[in-house]
């Protein structure tokens, strides 16, 4: 069972499915126009696609849509971008006012879909990593692979060290992978 959060163009979900064809892959993309463009292809690859947020709560959330000048509409977020973000990514523009989107926790989602374990949790959720992890409840994916882009770049963003300590308290160890923004965690409940 593989969950791909922040699916964008579906590339990661499709690569997971091709590498592990017997796996159940669930892809989540919150930006509706990306979901509309890419979900048909993902579904044809036997990937289950969803257009809502995975976070620490069940209910409506604020959502800042993004638009890249290059046309790659990525980095939309449920945390409002701050000056540090806009200074570092001037080519990405977010809506001035948020829209509302639906949010679910992983634990609720897994209960609703009869999922009793997660092998891989892949996250590219633009500063909402801590919220996703809190929303795991008692679920413990074997592997968590996540992007941690910038600190102090979004409102409500938890520092990486706080997220790392939460993961450690849940039985995860971080594996060095040589990537500057992407972190790999393995569940080791010893």
C-alpha cells in the first residue's frame, strides 16, 4: 500500500505503480486543475486518485492555489506562504485569498477504505508534513519519504526539528540519502 500526497502530475504515483505493479497506490492532488488533467491517466494505471487534503483534521481548510510562470502549477498549500517563500520562489504566485478544500486524516481515510497498513508514505505537501504525521493516528507506514523545502516560509509550519522529534517518538529513524530537501524515514519500533 503506497500513499502519494501532493501528486501534482502523477509522475511519482505512476513510477510506484510500474515498479510495484501488485501494489495499491493512492494519489492525492489538491489543486483541482492538476487533478482534472492527470487523474484520468493515473486511473488508467490502476491508481486510486483523490482531490482532497490529507492533514491533521477532518473538515474544511484554507487553501492557497499556486501558479508558476512556466505553467507547472505546483506548490499550492494549506499554509499561507510568507515573505521568505515569495523571496525564494518569485516565479510562483499564490492566490491572495484562500479557497476552501476538504481535509481528512490518514487514519480516517484508511478506516474508510479498509486499509490496515501502509508500506510507503510519500509526501510533497509544501509545509504540511507535521500535520500529515499527526493525522496518522496509530498508523505507522514502514517508510516515509518526504520533501522538507524551506523553514519559516509558511504560516502554521512546524520546524523540521519538531517534526523529526515527533517521528522519533513514533519509532522512526532517519536514513541519510544525500538529498538536500528530501528525507527518508524507516519505522524501527525496537
